[in-house]
């Protein structure tokens, strides 16, 4: 049995511990807060054996050394960000495989937020840990990448099975919903989703993980190839251009 333990840390991060009961292995997916990860693992009675980093930002890899010093765990990190991450034992990129017990997770290149950003997809469990590449109703800021690179990354995530649960790294959904409604105001499914998000946040409940199938219908960044979004957002002279539409959406969100 594979168990995901999700918990809040820092100001708006989510931490994830992935535990395989058969092997006893436990993976930290990113390490924003070393002390909290160690506390949560101890509370669960789990021994941390691995870290899987998605990208180099300190609120994702900043706890590597402290956790490794206590547990002796093995650190896997994206090759494209390796020069900025501490404690690495193995680097990975598109198509590589990591394991927890007998379960396989496939590495997906999702560069754009950072150039080396990766996601980890466990098809047998319908899970994907996507860091800051994709959020519920949003995507990460394009700090290092280019629009064509980031759109290619999102297409790789769009191609996963619709039942995949997307585990993103921040509770940004309410703010993302406000922009999504601005970007796609006639989307009835989005309107219903936004209302549900409001209710959940009023109760202090998390809005992630999110099912990919729902995101495909409501997340404007994943719909940059949809004719109705392109009609509203494609720049002049770029009809039907998903990359230009994505870039326009990302630029608009940055200033929203």
C-alpha cells in the first residue's frame, strides 16, 4: 500500500511524505521545511529513506542537507538544476525512473518555472507530484524558461490519464480561481469549481490534490490550445497559436 501524507508548512507550501508500507520506505517530495518533515515522519512512525526534489528553489530543496544529516537518506534531483541543489546522490531527467519499494515513478521534464524542473508520475497509484510547474487552476511563474518550453511541459502533463491526482506544492488555488474566471468567464464548470474552492477555504480545507480531468476543463493555462481561449487571448496575428496564447495568459496573470 502506498500512502501520501500531506501537510502544510512555511506560509503556503504543502509538504508530502510518500510511504510504501511493504518496503517501509518513505520519500520526502521536496524539502521546504526540514524540521516539519522530520516531525511529521516521526509522528507517523516512518523512516525517511529518500528525497525527490522537483526543482532548486529553497522552498523545495532547502531542507535536503538537514534531513539527510539526520536520516542518511538518498537525494534525487533534476539534472538541469543540480548545480543549485545540496546533497544530491542521483540526478534525473525526462524518462528516468525512480522507485519506492517495488513501485516505479517516471520523471517528466516540466521545465519553465525553472529550466530543470521535473515532476514524478506514479501511474500505478494515479499520482503526480508536480512542484511548481502546475497548480490547481494555475501554473508556475516563468522565472527561467520560455513560453514554448513551458507549453511543451504542460502538454506532457496534459497527456497523463485524466484520473491522475495532481499534487502541487502551494495553496494558491483561490487566487488562481480569480484569474481563471477573468480569463475564461463563460466556463460553467470553472464557475462551479471556483465556488467549491471558496467553500473549502472558508472551512480551512486544502484544495489540493486536484484531479487532472477537472483541470483540463477549467485551468486556462492547460486550455491554451482551446479555440475559445485562443479567441479571447491569442495576440493579434497569432490565431490558433497555443504558445502565443499561453504566453499572453502567463503575462496577464503576472500582472493580475
